[in-house]
């Protein structure tokens, strides 16, 4: 079996906007999402810049109780997935829930939560470590929580392949649909590791730009004076479908 695969939806949470239209408009206008880090105190750090997602409220996508039991990378994944589904006009119900899956990659998962729990362990002792640490931090909680939120019961897992994790997830989803194991898949990547330990570690590798005096122009990979990459965060999710499935439900085919 070799099904034709199409893209019918797109969702984005980025430093340039909280949805795909806002992000695209900012890109066309030549805006930069890089600025000084606000997520933690950068005193003493050689790197004080990053591309943060600004103004994001997870309570627009999940209730307060659930939000507290998720890391920021999972919040982003849910938001991007819901936008992608809305754009594709994909409805999941009992008639198709087994045929729709989720694969969302994350290179580092819930590092922010892990870092905070290490602090609690050191300062308050092992009895104060959260029982939710493991189900919050593991990378597979992004696709897991998305599937719970939208009701998808098809193939579900995360891939971890460093900077290629999101593209890897899309490739896997493509293969799953092509061979008939699902009719539609939510696929993409999510990351939220602008944390002291991550910034310090990448800086120690000499991998990050130290152009602190000019954040907007720090990300310049093809420039002769480039000095490293700029850490960012966000999520991007596509809806991939079997062409026949998409045509039958009148889905907008983007690619």
C-alpha cells in the first residue's frame, strides 16, 4: 500500500507570534524574535539573549489543574495542535478516533520542570519532589497530552533526534499514513528549554552567540562574523492526511 499524503493544517507558537498568521506576518515584515532573556536572571551569564515566546497563556488551551501538571513544551504542543486542527477543519469523534494519531518530537522535553525539581531536592529534600515530575518531563508527554486533549487514539509517540526531532516526527507520520496505519496524523516539534542550565551548557560549548549588545541581529548563520546560534522556543504542528481521506471530508489541501 502506498497512499498519497497531503498537508491540510498548520499550527505555530513562536517568538514572533502565538499562531501561524501572526508569525508569518512578522516574518514577512522582517521582524526578529530575539531579545534579552526574561525567563530567568542572567546575571553572571555570558549569554543573555534568546528567542522567547511572549504573552502565552496556557489557560486558553487547558484548564488550570491540567496546566499545572504539564511543562511549557507541552503547553506549546497543545496550542499548535489545536490551531492545526482548526485550520484543517479536522473533527475527531468515535467514527475516526482510532485512525488519527499524534507524533511530536522534542529534543529535551521538560528540562525546566526537571531543573526546578533538582532545586527542590537540593534545598528541601527528596520528600518534597513532585510525584508528577516524571509524567511532566518526559518528551512523550507532548503527544500524549495532545492525544488526550483532542481524542486521537491512533499511533502515538515522541521522537528525540536533537535538532531534527520535529522533522523526524513529520517523516514518521508521513510513513505511517503512506502505509495505511492511520488516515491522519498530527506531527511536528516542540521545545521550551530557555533555562539556566541549558543556556549555561550550550554557552560552555561555545555554541551560542554572545552578541548581547545587538540581540535582533545575533542570529546570522551565513554571516562571516557569525558567532553561534540563538536559543529559541515554541512549537510547530502539521495535520497530515491520506489524500482520499482529505478529499472525502473536503479538507483544505495546503501541500
